[in-house]
């Protein structure tokens, strides 16, 4: 498999004293790992197999544990400013029959 895109996040320390990491994948987890490692002083190489984002713009549901993680990274307020909180989730089967509901305001 060839790597179509690579990004290096430079760090001000010398390479000999700086730990290095290779993060594979520029999805949510990869970008978050690269950001945190970089902020901890690591030199990070971030690689992505796709040359460009081919994702279709859609909504993204981030559950409560994800928002707690973003809060720990200092990014929760930014997300809340450009999205909205889902207070109730209704689930349906593939034929449209109601399959359940969850009160997310309590989570």
C-alpha cells in the first residue's frame, strides 16, 4: 500500500532529544492522537492513504464520552458553538418500526 499524503508537524526541539511517532490515518482518532502527541513535545508524522478527503459532508454524532474527551483536549466549546446538543435519540429498525429511545440529556 502506498501512502498518498503525509504531513509532518515540526517541533522546536532537536531530533536527538525529541520522541517521534508515526500516526497512520487522518480520521478523528488519528488527528487527535497527532495533536496530543505534538502538544506533549513529540515530533509527529501523520500519514493518510487517501490523497484528498472523499467524504460526503454529513452530520456527526458525538456521544457523551466523546464530548468528555474533546473537553479534556480543550475542544468542546468549539464543537458546541458550531453544532447542537441532541437531547433525545429515537432508534428504528430497517423497516421503520420504532426500536427504542434514549434520553441523552441524562447522560
